[in-house]
C-alpha cells in the first residue's frame, strides 16, 4: 500500500537521466578538467540516446547551435524536423542559450528544467542535464545533453 510519498514514475525517470549523465561524466573525466568526447561510453548510454544530443561548442560563438547528434525523442518534442544548425536567438531553441552560456562560463555541468512551446504550439516540459566535453581534456569543444520530455498537445490544458 502506498503512503503517497513515493516519487511518481516520471520523477524517477527525470532523476535517472540526470544522474546517469552526471555520474558517467565524472567517471570518464579522470584527472582532466573535462572528459574527452571520445571517452563517452555509447553502449552505457544506449538506453538514453534517443533523449540526448551533442552540440559543437564553437558554433555557439558564431550565434548557432551546430548539432553533431540529435536523438529521435528530442526531434519529436520539437515538433518538426530540425536541421543540424539552429540560430541561438530562435524563438524556441531546443536548449536555452543562457544555460549553454552558463556551462561555457562556469565550466561545469548544468541541470535545467522548464517548458517551451514547440513549433506545433504544444507545451513541452523538460528536465535536462548538460555536460562539457573536450578533445584535449582542457578546452570545451562539445556539449553533451540529455533530456526527459513530456509533451502536452496545444488542445490540452496543463495544470
């Protein structure tokens, strides 16, 4: 019998992707400031890859998100086919630019949650984890992100 204090399933899933990405990031970084992109264990992350993405950090300085990878659940939540390059000032960018800049300035992982309207007008609630990756273990070259998403069609009222 439930006492009502157990987390609901979505909360467990939200925590899980965040914890898994953070724990994996800490495990693979070793003595480097940042883990290398090549150290990501894709087999370990396999169950979550549909909810993940990789962004080229250099593109952000040019005013664009240049995605190296976008998982199918992330694409679905956005509501249309995304191109590999998105303007950081677009009305509903996939990942909020202030969180990307926070990661680049503070040089540490960022956990974020919120909601946005996708291109279909649906409300998308998300919780995400962004972690910095490197090619040399010193400079941030790539940002790895994972999201849990819940889509509320525009015809539904969310409470």
